C-alpha cells in the first residue's frame, strides 16, 4: 500500500500556568514557582528527568517574571554585571561547567542576593549529584531551596496524554488514554514520544488515532 508522506506541521505546546497539571509528583515545585517573588532566597533549584516538566515550569515562571534565559555553559565573569541588571534570570539544564563559568555563577548568585534579583536553575539531577570544583559555589548551591519533579502517577500521566493530544489538535477516543497510560514508560518523555509516533503514523497512513493504531506502534517498538 502506498503511504502518504507525513509532513511535519508546526504545533505550539500550551505552556501557560493553567496548562500545567499539578500532582503529588510536582506540587512542591509548582508551589515554589507560584510563591515568587516571595522566595526565601534569590535562587531556586528545580530538578527532574528529561520530559518531567522543567521547561514548562520555567516558561510559566518566565511569563510571571519576564525572566531572561541565559546559557549557563557560556557564563563569563565579564558578563555578570550585565546579568545583574535583569530582574529575573533562567538557566536551564545546568550540567558540568568550566572553571570560569563556575566562578561567574558564584559571583552571579552573590550579586543577585545583594541586588534583589531572582534566578531559576533547572537540571536533571539534584545539586548534590552535580560535579562542582569551586568549593564556595558548591556550598552556595547546596544551600538553595530545591524541588524535584518525580515520575507521574496514573492520573497525571493520563492528563499529560490528553494535553499532548490537545496540543496537536488530535481528537482521540476516550479508551485510548488508559490504554496508553498502562503500557508506556511512566514518564512525560515517553508520553510525548508515543503521541508524536501516533500523529506521524496517522498522517502517513491516513488512519485515525485509536487503540488499534496504538497497539501496532507499541508492538513494533517492543519487537
């Protein structure tokens, strides 16, 4: 059978505060974001695995604060003064930093505390698992308020699937949601992956997105 070429059509994920699904696995992080600007410190550390919602929460906070996004791995001492002019900053996916970036981050944290600015840091691991060579920076990071995004429970995973289909304007049968939620890995990344796969398969084969199509895709992926 000739298969239709699946064109990649742009879709905009809904990233507003009202679109973020709150559950026990993320409620501490959401509460901290909602508490701004009355944070207990000038910076907040948010961690969680890929696809757990860090970027969504960062965007929610960006809409609240008008924060500037900054690449942590290109931090340099000569740029800290300009960054301190900002009211709020976001650094996503903090990983290993070189020596100068570590020193710059340390001075930035000190400056924000003095100037009254705010910084949201996100990473896949809690700060205790991050390799930091500068002792003063390691101490400062460990002292920051922290919330970890955990794996979604059944209700949250189902809600995420519904949202992902809505983001792509896909109407799906109600039975598909529990079918997928009970068979995919318990993560937002896995939910995003299966929805993307169903969308592409539906476009290429001119088929409806339903349990039958999902079962075929899952069977192909598991061999």
